[in-house]
C-alpha cells in the first residue's frame, strides 16, 4: 500500500520506535540488496548536501537505482510544467519520490496527486520528517531513551523546519523544551499552540550561556536561515547572535550531546568539534540508517523482511 512520509505529526509512538529499530538493523549492516529492481527518484528544488546524498546512498546500498535532479533549472519546470505534472511524469519511472521543495505544503500536495509514495525531504519552513527520524535516532543512541529529556532548541526557531518537526515528534516522550532565540526568530505561535494542545512543556529564553547549557541533555543548534529572509539587513543583524564556544561547555552534563542538522555557518565554533559533547557529524552519519529505514517502510518492506533478508 502506498504510504508517503509528509509530516512527522502522523507517526505514532509505536511507529517511531519501529522505524528506529529498523535504523538499528541498518546500522549493523547497511548493505542489503533488498531494493533490487526498484528505482528511487530524488527531486531537489532546493539545495542540499546531506539529505540528498544520504537518501541516494541509502538507495544505492539497498540495491536500488537512483534518478533525479539537483537543480530544477535543468528540468521542464522552467518551461512552465506544473509540480503536479512533474510528479505524474516521475511516478511513471520511479517506485518512490524523495522531494525537497521551497514551498510549504508542496510535499503534501505531491502526495495527494502521486500514485507512488512521496518522502518529504523538506518543504519550505514547514517540515523535515526524515531529518527528525535521524535526530530521534541520534538522541536515542546517545541518551539510551527518548523519555523525559531537557532539549534546548537554539537559533532560528521561526524558519528552521527541523525544530518544528522535532518538537512534534517528541510529543510522545514527555520532553521539556527550552526555546532560545532572538525575538525576531522565536518559535511560531502555531507550534506553541501545538505544545499546549499536546501537553509539551516549554519555556522561552533569550540567554545562551554556560549556566543555561548546564541543564541540557540535548543542545539542538540551528543555522539562521538566510534564504528565508526577505530583508537581508535583518539577517545580518541576527545571524551571529548565538555562537557556541568550547569554553561554554565546562559545566555541561556528561550525557549532554550537541546536535545540529547542518550545514553550520558560524553558530558552532570549530573548537567545539573536538569536544566529547559534539555529536553533529555522527548525527549526519545516522541519516543513512534512518533513511534506509524510511525508504523501505514507504515501499512496504517490514522490519521482519529486513532481519530475514
Ligand atoms: N540537514 C539538512 O537538511 O542538510 P542539507 O540541506 O545539506 O540536506
């Protein structure tokens, strides 16, 4: 049965834990030719390094073939072809479509018109569910649980789609969120309402210092999303407002890990990279296993199939 992954909000706690189990299996053995004969299309209407390459690596390691584009300018969308027609065409050729698009809601729309599963690889400032699966996997691996954690979201909480998806996924696990951002980039009202409706604890700060960090299990740092600003003067004013330095980690909890969806610009200084709390490069590596799980799941391949393969 066709089942797209458009938003993390649709996934139950059981489904999330099931996908994490699948990711664990793929981490044990990433090369399994379980998608032999399948074709995965990657349609990237916006730039990407990690998401596209890890999805394509996942498809290749599972034995599928990959088609797609990284620049919509080389496609017939420049001649006026609509997203609907593009999706209809690609679904003639591929078994699953992984799509990143600059418009919020584009993945939902694609899933409604597509006869094959759509995986949302990021739609505007809205959602990035596959990133959330690898974030959850990273949190689970490092904390040995997803329950009752103090999670600090820092930076651009307005436009950062990864924090929006993470917040929704964590509703099952009784987190306490700390939203740390300048007022201009604060968590949008709709997500605060979501927290209230789902009994998610949150507090908002503007301070980011050693004392604040000392209470965190997870520091989730985000880049200020230059591409979403209409006023670049505004971007210049806020872009360097929070910069994590190694000297700020002296009182951090032993279990605390620093996550970042990457790319980093200036918000984590390079002296943090060698600190044992830094986990962002391993986090990106976990993307391969999480995305192997997602591709299999949307194609109806079960954990049992994977274990028995
Ligand atoms: N984290 C993330 O989405 O990175 P890319 O933009 O490089 O895919």
